[in-house]
């Protein structure tokens, strides 16, 4: 699925130099490296400000808390995502309300959101830009405005993605990013970041990430320890300089998969290739197909030593930890159908054409 060694060998000297810079400074938590990363990511996305933190999950919580989500509120989001999209809502004291997905994009379906907003009077709307493709902001933002809900982005998989020419991180009031090692822009451990259009909210998040404190040992509110390590900040600064190139390579690989599946006569028969919304600039954090006999196919690929993954096998409304919300199987049929069919194939910038050929040939062998 992913070979980080290839990327490391390409940028090894720059990475080691960045780590040495931090070690020589002996400034290991936040500090100049994180501050520079914040400025650079804000400039990259076009946001007014950015706040580095310890993980993508912390980024979601910081964003929600700083945007006014509090105990007793509700937040509308998708059931087809990683757990953190909804668990961060609960961590902020609110209740997640799910709306089903668009079967083509796998992103939250605006038609489903409209009815939920009418029913729930939600404090916030949290679309997830799944697999690296932005949700339909053109339809979601007017709905949020109509019902006085704050629109915030889960952009954990979407650094560099865009909608209508505007980059993820600037499509709502704030956006949460993850730099988990598997992401397009990845740390060498856990790290995250929030971008925002409102510098005052950025200041609030900086307090929240440091135990609610803006002055040492004076705590204006209860926060959390969500600070970014300086080493991760320095490493991410090295990688940020390459992210546009790497994202373009992912897009070219995705086009290569499309072509190979088309040539093999598989698209539209045994499987369905990813849909790209014309307004979206997709950065292919994952290349995800829908596949007949998905689980059997995955076993076949594993036997040929080809990596694959299912993102995600159990929708959030059916997760045991959310049983108290009262959802049942059948409540969100498109999410449940996707969970039974999706399969992510190897996708990273250094993936070779011969390796892609082998993946598609193997899938062809399985179905033929």
C-alpha cells in the first residue's frame, strides 16, 4: 500500500539536517519550527492563520471547541469516515448527527444534510474531504448559512486538494489536517494542524492546545496538552516544499490506474474506478475502487503480496461506541453499501509503472 522508505531516501539529507537543527536548538515543544510551519501552511492554503498540534484528532477537537461547539450542541457529519471525525464531536461535548453519503464521491450528501439541519438545529456542519476529494461546498455552505450552523472541514486526507479553485483549509471557518505517517504530507509520528480564516479563533486554539493557558501557569480555561513537537514541525517543513509535486504524481498514478482498468475492460463491469467531481482538485490520498466480491479479491491480492486496505469496513453509526445514539443497520444504506465494496489500492508518489501493471493484471486475473 505504501513504501515510505523510497520517499525518505530522496529527502534523507534534508530531513537529517532539520532534525539536527532542532536537536542543536534544544527547543523540542512548539517554538520556532512549529511557528514557521504554521506560517508556511497558512500561506500554502491561503488561510489567515494556522495552529499546529499533536495529532489530527486533536486538530478536530481544537477546531470544534474554538468554533463554539459546546456540551448540548449537535454537529452533522458523515458516518463514512475514520472514527475521529465523530469522536472529536463527542470530545467537545456535543452529539454527532449523521447524514448519508453521495455514492459517487463517498462524501456527505448535501440532500441528506438539508433534512438533518432542519430537524436538528445543529451548531456545526462537518464535511469530510474523503480520500483527497473535497465535499460539495457550493451546496453545503448555503445550507449552513440558512440554519446558522458553522461549516468546518475535516481535511485530514486533503492537504493540497481544492474546490472551485479554493484550497481545502479555506472552504469553511476552519479546517483540521492530519499529518499521520500515511498521509500525503506526513510526519515521522503524530502531528496535526488547524487552519482558520479568523485569527482570533487561532489565538483561542493556541490557548486550548496548552492547557488553556496563554501565560505560564495561568489557565484562563480548561484546555488540553495538544502541542506539536518541534522535530515534527521541522520534518513537515521539509516535506511541505514537495507536496505539490507529490500530489501531482498521485494524480498521474490515478490516471494510470484508470487507463489500465479501462484497457482491461474492468471498469463498469467487475469494478468502478473513482469519480472526480469536475469542481474538485483531487489529490488521491487513496485510490479507492468499488469491487464485486471485494473480500475475496483482497485475499487474492494478499496472496500475490499486493497491499490493499478497506477504508472503512464499519460505518460510524454501527460502531459499538456510538450505540447510545440509537442508529440501526439500514439507516444509512449508501454508507453501508460502500463499506461492503470499497478497496484502496497501492498509492504513493514513488509507485512504479511496473507495480501498477502488476496490480491491475492481478485484479484482471482474479475476475477472469
